[in-house]
C-alpha cells in the first residue's frame, strides 16, 4: 500500500476526501519515526490505525512531530509512515473502501510551518557564514532545537538572528522542487542524511537550499519573527533553541508579563530589574550569613546545656543551614561518648540530618537508617548526612535500638 502525500505540493490544504485502504488495531502498527519503535504502546488514545489512499496529514519524520486533526469527527492523534503507507491513529473503526473526510488542525500545522521555515533560514545562514552543519533537529510543541557541529558565540547568534529577520521582512518566496538526478548532482544543497529515490528540495530564495519532506510557508514573511531563546555547548558543538511566529509572540508576552511583575515588586523600571535582582540576591546572602552566625551562637548556648558524659545526643530543630548543623554536631561531639546527631525539618516534610561519631560507626548507622526508615545519604565512618522521610518519634526509636547494637 502507498499513500498519496497531498501536503508535499500544497502545505495549505486543510480538508480532503480519501478512501480507506486498511483499518487495523493500533497495536499492530509500528509507531515511531520510520517505524522503528515497535507497536503503538500507549493505548489511552486511538485504538485503530487507518491507512488512506491519500492524505494531507504530515507524519512524524525528519525531527518533526506528526500533524493532528480529524477523520470525519474522530480525532487523529498521531500519523506514521511505514513502507510508503501513512497510518492515522484514531478511535474510528473504518471499513476498507469507506470514504472519509480529513481535516487538519491548522493552528498546529501552521505553527510547525513557521518554525521549520525559520529553521531552514537560520541553518542556511549558519552554514554560509561559518561552514557548520545542522546535525540534529527537533521540532516539538515548544521550542525548536538545532545542533550545529561547531561553536557559536552570542555575537554569532545575534548576527544570524538579525539576518534571518531581515529575510523575513523581505518576504522572499519559498519553493518546492523535485530535480532529476542529473540536475540534483549539479546542485549545492544541505541534507543531513543520504536520501534514496526522489529528493524534495526546499529553496528559500537567496538564503538556503535544503532537502526536506515537511510542509513550509510560501513566503518568508509568513514566518513573522525568529528569536533565539537559548544556546548551550553540546557534543563539541552548539545546541540552539529558537521560536518563530506566534510561538515567539507568546513567549515574549509571557516574559514581558514576568518582567512587569518583578518590576512592580522591586519598584524599579523594567530595564533595571536585572541589577535590582542581583542586589536583592546579595542582600539575601548577607542576611543568610547573619542568620547562620546568630543561629550558631544560639546552638552553642543550647549545646552547652547538654550534660557531659552522655552516650548519644539527638538534636531536632527547624530552619538550620547546613553550616549551623555541622557546627552543632561538632560541639555536641565534645560532650558525648559515642554519637551526636542534628535533624533539621519536621514530621510532615521529613528531616535532613548530620550525625557525627566518636567511635567510627557512621556507616553502620547509615545502613540502619536506610533499612529501617528508607533514609537516603552516606558519608564516612566519622560523619554521615542525608535525608529521612519519617517522624521524630520513629527516628528516635530506631536510633535508640541502633545504639545498643553498634
């Protein structure tokens, strides 16, 4: 079976009529890009897989997710291409030869077209200026990521971003062509993989020529806007995240709203929130240090009340920093014969702990806490630390029992 791919020559088709070639349970059809992941394991959506003689649904492939939409009134959750046949995952049980109307979720389709066309221009300009190849691409429901096999600085990214948006403003055409082998051999075009059979070429006039199977906008102006939102070092190169069109606008609105909230909370203009936040963080660090110092003095006074010569001491308190907990353990160890432990937290959220020992039994204690209370943590024979999701009385009971065995 083969399916005519209506989207290859008309990215803007949203409804179509088609005939059912086959309908089988969804778990009998391989799911995943190129049909390599086994069956559709998730049974919560779409019990049936329908193969049509023609479709406007783009299947998962080339780093891009599948179109969604409807066959008659039944939702289409996923589309996969396997050996030339396109399978539509749906709740509709159809009969062979039955006529169906397909309808694309246009908002999702157009958003993907904006992202993918923007990515082509960005990748084309990166290759032109720096010679880097796009060796990894993912277009999901959020950001678009591109992996380049070279290092891009912030200055480099700013330059490419600006040039992409210049291309968008120029509103140049984006065309689809199917060159024969002779013409293809003479062309310079980008491609991440070797392609058997007919190659589909997407040309952004003056900016990029690339092999691609996905739907694209007809002119660059429809992309609207491209914004680089992140970049990181990745596998010796650079992973760049972008947003285009309405996704970029939505992202800008969310970030502008957050900036306004911070601006109002700090009573500073929006353009000054970064230094204002840095100032608050520095102030907070000073206050935390002061709190550690004051808490340390308080702990010293409380530990001084512990009678010398006790075998073990377990000290429970809320709101202690790690440095204060460590200080308390070291002070208490001077007054006990075996162990001193500080537990910070409460019965609802659990306790962080630090336990010091004079007898070198730390690891035995850690093992007991893990076995009895599923505590997490570890350390040395002299000192252990971790977290335990249990109440104070449970912890004390386990420690009392452990004291007699170590």
